[in-house]
C-alpha cells in the first residue's frame, strides 16, 4: 500500500488513512503534494497559539486554520476530515503525551480549532530536484533535530526554544540551498544557522534531541533550519488542558502542490 | 513641524503625536521608517480578525499583534503608546464610524488587542529609489483606491471585498515594480492585477472609491495592489460592537526600517 501511495494524490493518502489502511509515516508518499504539521487546540487557547505562529513564522508557517469545530480543511484539502485523515495522532493533557491513537473521532469537540503548518518535506523535494543531497534521506533515517538556546517569541502562555533540523552540506550547496529554501517561506524558508553548533546552544551534533544522527563529511558544514517540532515544544511549555497533534513523521496530506508554496 | 519630521526617526514622530504637535497625515515623515495601519478590537473578536489577516496576507500583512490590554508595541516600537502615538484615530461602533479623535486614552480597556499591519509607503519608497515613478506622489494627492469584486477569504464574521490601490506604469515599469514589490511581502507584496479595471469589478478608473483620481498616460496601464483599507472594509462588514483604527493616511510610525521588511 505504501508503495502504491508514492505516486498517489494527497486525497488518496487521506482516504487510505480514513479506511485504516495507512498507519505508518508519510515521507515519500504522494510526491509533490504538500505535507503538513497539525496542532488542534480548544477555542480559548487558539488566539494565543495563532499569535505564537504569527510571531514565529519560520518554525510555524501557517497553511490554514479552521473555524472552531470545523473538521474539514476547506482551503487546502476540500473534503478532508481532520479526525480520521492522518496515519497517527498524539493526544496531550496538561502538556503531557497521553495517547497515540490512529483516529480522534471520540475526542472531537465543537470548540476545537485546527492549525495546519508547513513542513520541511516541501523544501527537501526542491533540494533533491536541484541535486542538493539530503543526508538523512540517503541514509534512510529520520532527520536529526535539536533544541537550541534561541527563544521563540512568546505569546500568552506559549513559548520555549526554537527546535531546528540539520542537514550537512558543502559551502557551495549551502548557497544553493539558501536560494532554493528562500522561495518557500511557508515551508520554514531559508536556514537559520550553519557551522558551529554551539553558537545556537547545541552541545553535541552527534546526539540529536529528536530523530537520528547523520554523517557529516570533512568538506561539509551542518546547516540548521527552523523545525515543525517547535510548536510541540511550545505545547509542552504552555501545558493547555487538552491538545491533539500529528505523531511526528505521520503528516497531513493536502491537495496543494509543493510548487504552489513557492514565492509569497 | 511636519518639515522637521521628514528626516526624523519613527520614535520622534510618535513623541510629536503624543505631545499633540502632529495631527496631520504621515506620508513623507521619518523617511525610511516603516509606517503601519492599526486595528484595535476587543479580545473576543481578536481571534477571528487574526484569522482574517492570516487568510488574507496581501491586504493584511501583520507586523505585530499585542497581548490583550497591552498599549506598547514591544517588538517593532519599544516605548510606544498606541493610545497617543498616532496623529488621528477612528472610533467605530457596530461598524459605524462615530468619532475621529487625536488620542484614545479614554476609550482604552484591558481587553483590547492591537493589530499593526504593513503599509504601501514601504514599497513606494523602494519604487522611487529604483526610479519607478509614483503618480499620486508626483501629483501630490492621495493614492486612488477601489473596492473590487474579489472577495476576501472570510474568517468568522469578517469578510468583504478586497480593496486595491492603483499606480499607473509603463509595461517595463510594471516588470520592475513586480520584482521590487515581491521583496516586500509584509508591505502588500507584488501587484494583484494590471490592465483592464473591469476584470476585477472596477467600473470607472477615474472615480476611485477612496482617495483621488490620478492621470494615466497613453503608454501606461493601471497597476493594482492589495490595500490596507481592506481591513477597515472588513470591520464595516463584521460590525463588531467596538473598534478603533488609524484615520486613513495618519499612520503609526515604527522603529523598524523599510529595508528590514525585505525578504521573508
């Protein structure tokens, strides 16, 4: 099934999730379609989180936000149902992870607001298309991610550190990657740092806080991008009584294409 | 005073407003500093309006949003006081304009959220610096603005038409202006249309809905940009019980520079 879904549409992947046929990670599925991070919060926490995203657009580039109680993403995925259309979810209570279900119908409430946030897969596809290598894809592992000493701009109770992902590149590839990623501000945009990891508070580049370590070759520097795990760190910081997110790597597939996110 | 303020800082202009020395329009003041549109709403209307801005980034590019009750713009104008630092305001009740005061201290409440939105002056300065002419500045009149038949993406009760501003240019200037304005997504960005005004529902280009008509020469086409009057049209559409905005042309001066808005 996963193999069939590589050349499927975003809608095909959502239907597979809805039917219970897909419960595994989504990298490589529906190639060319935008994949997204998901955060669901009660209405009375939604303003502060929307403000947090507005103030931190590099880690939290919003693709769409629903009205309270609306489970369909009418703009980027008409006909979708956010309660069933992801392979796996995380349910949070008071900032603690309490369950990782495959659907969230029983948790749904009329006051829930859903935030759909751009994802690095979009710019990784653009890098690969331009022959800029992506090491964790070559090594078939998860991208390495690190908590930094860069504080996000707080909003209400939301705050915490910027989380970054890392891909090693040669200097000329760094230039090319900066040009390419600058075209995708709604998929984390240009890198936030490259070179010495300690400058941004990373003690050991070989021990990521999330994901897997990857090889950094002698002619390469580590390059750091704002990461979509940042909003989950902000949730753990704010400790809202109730929240739902996607399970990392198990993203929401939209109907829009990576190329649609180019430019403004 | 206005002449002295041409080469002043944004903070100088705010202090002049606060002291009651400046009650006139701000175009041309504190050249190089970002000027901004202002919308103030009660907390219980703020989520929907923030969502409206998120869904309509070309007419409503957010520069900053305050916490409820906070009159200082800590990010873009530390030390500012939104209650006194604009030359003139508009007070709205149920979508109707009820007063145009020079300060709003008596209206201030602990639940008010302020939205500071990018303004076309930023890209006009960049156009002029690149020798792209701006007709209404040449003619020393207000920019012509039009209500279009393009609907904004609604959010809660907020909706209504996209309002555009118009500047006539030759085709080669249109290309140059598109390149320049694309660099300023937080100041309305690239044009939304050029050429036939009827395509976007404008009946008579010589009769703008707001501002003044300007000359369009034989070798020029009208070029249309998303306009910061759009959020005021959205307020009239949503009819919140209470709102405050700047008086058109009487903008809020920030401490950030136009060049700071370049790129992402």
